[in-house]
């Protein structure tokens, strides 16, 4: 797998070492769960090749990925083992990550029964399924925007934000500011009122206070009237105390 090899070859400095340790842990979990339901017991690529995405994607609540163990998922994708008739329900990150490789990956087919191995096409197909299953129009609008931008630019952060927004239906203030910056750098005009920014968490609110006055003003464009009042109240309080 490209992803695994990338991380196995990518160690320099403490931060990368920690990422490496985390990924090893993640890969170990995937291997354990995969081998438990596959015929192949040694080679992760061979084991993945035994599996096929059935095309079934369902909305769930607080589901766990049966491949990597990631919790709190809003979507489940069904994969079936072609040799053992086992099935697993996995998350969006895993279906995207493990299908988008040459032939040594989960087999992924389009609506016409043609196998797809192109990463961009797989992510586009999966994202479209996820958008279509959302009921809230505003959430759909944000997801469509993120997905379209990702398809055009292949900027991986946009796909990561897509996955987070589809599962949690909010952005943190810092994510919103990153996106705002991305919009202005690329001359993209958006309706700021479609976004849901999470300010209810104390940690996220504190993040806002570390930003410049200009950033806070830009963030306010995306907030509701109530959120702006809360933000102003806390900013004034902070000024009084300091
Ligand atoms: Zn997973």
C-alpha cells in the first residue's frame, strides 16, 4: 500500500516519529481485523484483494470502522470477502484509502460494473454517495463545495475537511479560518451562512482568542448572530481581565 510505505519511509524528527508510531498502531489494527476475516494471513495487499465494495453506503450513528476501529462514524460502507462470504462495515477514510491503489486493494466498481482504481475517481464517487445521503440542504451545500474544490485541486486538506464535516457537521474556528484564507487566495466566492462553526466548545473558543483582530473579524462572517454575541461578550471579558 502506498500509504503504509509512505509512512514507513517517512521518519525524521520527533513529530514524524510520533506520526510513524501512530500509523504503525493504525496499520496493526487494520491488519488484525483484516486477517481475522480473510483467507490470506500474511500479506496485507493480498488480503485486501479478496474484498469488494458492495456499493452499499448507509447513514449510521456513532458507528465504528470494523477495519481500523475509528469510532463516531456517520457513514458505513459494506465490503464483502469474495472467498469467505464475510462482510465488514468500514468508514469513509478506509474505503477511500484502501480502494485507491492498482490491483492490490479492495475492489471498487462504478455503477456500470467497471472496476475503478483511480484515487480521484474513487474519492469523487464515495463523496457523492455521502452528499446524497445527507438530508440537511445546508450541510449538503458545504459538502458539495468541499468535494468540488477537492476534485479540481486534489488538495488533500479539502478531502480531510470533507470527511470531518460529513461526520460531525461542523468546522472548528481554526478550520473555518483556514478555509476562508483558501477561498480568498483562490478568488472563490461563497455564501458564508451555509457553514456551521462550532463555538460551543471552550477549547475552540480559546483558539479564537489566539488569532489577530483581523482574523476574528473574518471569522465573524461565518457566525450566527448568537455566536457573534457570545464571541463579543467573551472578547470584552478577556480585555477587561487582561
Ligand atoms: Zn477505518
